């Protein structure tokens, strides 16, 4: 349970009390955004549908982006943009000052292969300089295209639709779905789950994320979990690349925790988790009902943590600004081409890049 990787800093352990088997499967996206909804249908909680439906507020990405998008490939594969928002408005104000708009603190493209037995996850560093396409603001005003814009500004200036459009422009892959998780909802969901267990090999102390962990095994509550996935200055080289590896490690531990929390035998706990999860997310309009979200999660139920390959988009440090990174275009295209062809991402895609050099922070 406390096995540590050579030279690593953190290893996700979940709350395992038995050897992890194929029977302990769950969908990555379903876990992160409320996979427990798939249990509601069989739990006898029929009365819950009205309340849970009322929690879900979708965003119509398709209507906002129109038809000028990559082809919608119908071969059984699925691509989802999973976004974590660092908005400091409303309940999120406790996590810092609102400096004018929300940004996408975490961005992952999840490609589910045909058959839904395997998936690849590509994290996009928030500090990546990209060519942001022309978008529309949430109020409908035009936002000009911009070269060398930080990736996370797409969400800031144009909301979810602009974030999706930017990812599609970079990858050439159409996003079938969008799911956003906010800070306040994230902490409440972790607390409802009873915390998530991880093991650190070295101290992690970060004043900005309010995290102070000694080496060893810890059950993180919601506030500590949020601190972990936001930590960057105290891991690796202090860049966003180290933080991304912490996020990926936490995501796998989170999946394990969802499966081991005992909701099958505790309908009241199940409803509490589902109620919190549906308040924590903003899905696209095709997933903004319990029936739609449950069907989505059920379709991913063959996926488990061991079936998911996670990488960070190949990048290099910007010679003009070491606090920013640039896509290594040829290698990034290896990634996107592999996903478009439903092939595994080749190991060569991250070799000799800043992403590859960040290896070792997590197992």
C-alpha cells in the first residue's frame, strides 16, 4: 500500500484493502465527474432523479461552435475535454483573488478507443503558448484570434466553447463531450467520498496551495486534495509539468477510492455523493440529465485505472520566457495522429522533451 517509486515523489494508492483486480473497474471521466450516477438507476432511488436533474446545468457547445469543426467520426471511439476551472467567484473565492476571469487550471483530453476497453489521457499544460482561434465571449461578442496566447486564456475570454475550439484547432480532433469541475465542488466531493489516499516519498510544502505533507501515506480531505492538484512550486522544476503529474497520480487514486467507498451497500451515501457530484460539474448539453450522464458512464464502465495511459502533451520551454512552454509540433502531431487513428500513443512522442524530463515525480 505504501510502495514508493525510485526517485519519485508521490505514488497514488487509493484505499485498497484487496489486490487490485479487473473487477475493480470504473470509467476515468465517469469517476472524475460523478460516475456514481450510473448506480442510481439500480439503487431504488427513483425519487432522486428530479433533484439530481435540477443540479445539472449544461452548456450547448455544438450550438456555439456551429459546423466549422473537425469531422464527427462515428466508429465507437469518444473524445472528451475534461476541464478544471480556477474561477475565484462565488464559493471559489476562498481559493484566491478574482483577477478578472476564470481560467482552465487543468485540461485533459480523454480519448476512449473503440470498444471502450482502453483510453489515453493527454494533459495540456496551462502555460502552453498556442495559436488561439477566433472565438466569441460568453456574452456573444467576437474575440479576435491571438498568436502565442496562453492555453488557459481560451476559457478566460470565451468560456467552455472557446476552450473546446482551441483544443480542436490544436489536435484536429472533434470533442464529443465537455465536462468541467470547479474548485468548491471538488473539495466537497472528496469529503463526501471520505478522502483519497496517496503516498509521498518526499515532503511537499507549498504555501500557495496551503499544502504541507511529510513523507508517508496520507488520506487527503477535500482541501488537501485541492492543494495537491494545484501544487507546482514545490515539485519538480516548479513548473506546471510537475503539477500535471501530481494531478494524474491523484486521478488514479480517486478512481480507486470511488470503487472502494461502499456506495453499493449504502444508498444514502450514494445519493449524497451523486448530489454533490452533479453540483460540482458543468457538462455539455448532451450530458445534462441523469439519464444521459448515467448512459454515458455506463458506456465507459469497462475502463479501469490500469486501462488508461496518461501522458502530458510534448512541450519545450520557451526560449523567450522560461515560465512558458511551446508544443513540440512534430511530437505533438504524433500524439494527435495516434488518437485519430485509434492507436496507442508511441513512447517516442515524449522523448527528449520537457515533458519527458519531468518524469520521475510520480510513478
